[in-house]
C-alpha cells in the first residue's frame, strides 16, 4: 500500500485548553494553586512576579472557570484564590480525548507521618477531610483532624458522609495538642480562621491551606443547610484526591 492510499488521519483542532494552559505564567499559577489556596500577595512573593501580571492571569483563569475566589472567613478584606480541580480535570480530559490518550488512576500513597487536617471546631470540614483521606488511601495514610476550639461533630456532616457510604459517627472532635504525636508530615488547614490562628505555630514539613466555606455558618431551611454540607463534602473529596496525586511527587520526613 502506498502512502497516498493509506487511510487519512483526521485533523484534530487544537483544544482551547492547550492555549489556556500553554502560557508560562498561567501554568506557574496553576502549579502553585495545585498545592494550596493563596492570596494575591502570596502568589506574587512565591513566584517572584509583579502584582499586575499575577492579577491579569488570575482574571483569565477565573474567566475560564479554572480558578475561583473566596472571601476569607477570618478577614472579609482578604481573597483566597483556589484551583477548581473538577474544571481542570475536564480541561485535561479534553486534551487527552483530542489525542486519544489512555488514562490510568494513580494508586494510593503511603507516607512516613500522618496528615493532619485543622479547622476551628473540628466539627465538619476537617472531620470530612480526615474521613475522605482515610477512605481514598485505603487506610495506607495515617490521618488525623483537630480544631483550635473543638466542638461536637455536626450531625449533618455525619449524614452527608453516610450518603457517600462512609461512617464518621465514631469520630470525635480533638484539640491540636491531642494529635501532634506522631509528628505530622503534612498539615492542611481547611478553615481561614484556623489558618490565621495557627500559621505562626504550625510545625510540619509541608503546610497547606484549603479555603473551604463553612457549611455550619449557612442558615436557612434544612434543605439549604444540607446542600451546604454536601457541597463541602464534594469539594473536600476533590481536594483530597488532588492531594493523593501530589504526595508521590515529594519526599517528606517529619523527623
């Protein structure tokens, strides 16, 4: 068979995701936000870029739906920028589909030390994150959670995790002092207030922040409150899945 008679390869237009992600500044911003939610000033400092450039490219990423902003629960003047992992996955999948690439799920990781999730009351977000990591890692990662001012675990947190087939009814709120041994390898604050309170005292090889809206703060009908807890549950699952993908890329020794 001559080349002229071979079956033609259909042309594949360049996915918009490649144009969006192909910019070096946007790629660096995504790489930084892949690890932790950040304020604009933090992004400028960590990437050594001027604020006008960072703000412009954050605007492009927000318009594309890849980055969202959340006003801090600790200080209403502060905005945290977070990567929308589900939207990023869709963009990556569009590139993969265009090239017909095979996909393979990353296996769970093991670690030398625990992962500790912290929020203010240790009543919802940190409890949910703890349960997700334990579940999604198949129990291979030691997982803890604690609060700066612990309170009882929220019944709606128990309910929405039960909907996902995970029982957290046995989990209890704890003080940070109760869970610092063995020393954590990774600390993740999932509450803006906790980040402000703990930022100067957190001592771990890797400290991350996820600016997750507080479902407990939502008022209204039972269905509205339940929707807020479900949203937090689903967002935390995405964040934990993302963390599991990152952990194999680094070496952490808490000792």
